[in-house]
């Protein structure tokens, strides 16, 4: 290994040790406040039942108490999160020893990967967890492009004003499919100087990542083209690329945009990423309309 590579490796190792310690601290705090016991899942003929199992000590003997929590989604999610954080805690302690010895048996500390590795009986709960995480991100406060009544003139089916008919069609289609997104959310970039741009559509995925969809309309304007080339360069420098986490569409030479193209992109490039996770359209509205109202004040 060259000196340069060794330097990069040792720096990466130091960063990983710091990250592991931070994860260990976070999971430790969670475990301290987590409910006692664990989740038990039983598959029946027509349904799945969830039980909260708690070991108790009575008169010198240990007893196992089971509480049916099938209807208590919050407790199911808490106990599932506890199972995940317990595994995070175990891997942190193990990996710290591995890192110190520079062994090759280090396990990645990716919560999504850990959740995926839980036994098959947890999968229904994990879908519930993914949905909750998307909805929390969707309805959290966010900064967006300042409203301009001169340009934001086309109203969508869910009540938001957008800049063009093409964006109106695109927004309406995403909404109809139940795809969770924000329109013109602020994108803060750090590579290639620092600054902010506003993404046409920011789509929130169940794995915690985002997908950006930019639509190009006024391609007959030289300034518009120049500005968007700079914008695309910013995305590329900050980790977004076509075929991965970035989509570009454009109007044709008559200024039209085919809904068939939108449907094909959604069906082939977006819906497979949700893998059974379905978001209530009311949650999409809840994540958008409060911001729209605030911009009108």
C-alpha cells in the first residue's frame, strides 16, 4: 500500500471510529429510555398478532408476561426500533475491537441495512417503520423558493401553485400515485463553493435518501439554458447523477410535455424503490399546504 493510500486509509479509519462511538452513544441513550421486553410476532391463518413480552421476577422466580399490542402501532414501532438499536449497539462494540486490530470482519453500521437483516417476521413492521420515517420527513418544516404571484400561477390538484403547465402535470401525477415529494424545496450545497438552489421536485424514498426530479421548460431562452447548466453542474458535483438519484425531463419543441413519459418514469424508476410502502395523500398535502399558506402571509 502506498503512503498516500495509507494516509487516506488511516484517516478513514479514524473517522469510522468516531462515527462508531457516536452511534454507540446514540443507541445507548435510546436503550436507556426504551420499554422493557421485546416484540413477539405470530403469524396466524388470517392475521398477524403482535405481543409485548416482558420478563418479570415474582417471589424469586422469573415469569414471562405477554401483552397483545396488535392494535398499538406506536408500541410495535418502539419495540422494533429497540431491536434495531440493540443490534446497532452490538455491532458498535464489536466493530471498535475489529477496527483497533485492523481486521477485515468489520460490519457496516447502516440502520437501513440492519433493519433489512432482521428476521422475516419483522418485515411487515419494517414497512410500517419506513412509512413513518417518510411521513415524518414529508411533514417536517422546510425552506422553499419564495412565492412569486407573477410566476406561480398554475394550481395543482392538491392546492399548490407551480410555475408551468408541465410542472402542474408532473405534480398532479406524482400526487395521484401517492409519491411523497416537496416542490421547490431548498437544496443547500457544499461542494463547488457553498450556496442554495431550489429543486423542482424532491422525492423522499423509504431508505431515507432523496430523488431529485428537474423539468426543463423554457429551452428557447438562452439565459434559462445557461442557468440550468450551472444548476445541473451543482447537482453533479454534490453527488447526484442520472440513472441513480436524479431525473431530468423537458418540454418538446412545441412546449408540450407528455403525461405518458411521466407515467413510464414513475412506474419504472420510482415505484420499485418504494417496495410496498404506500403514503397517504393527505400526508403529502400536510407537508405542502402549510408552507404554501405561510408564503401567502
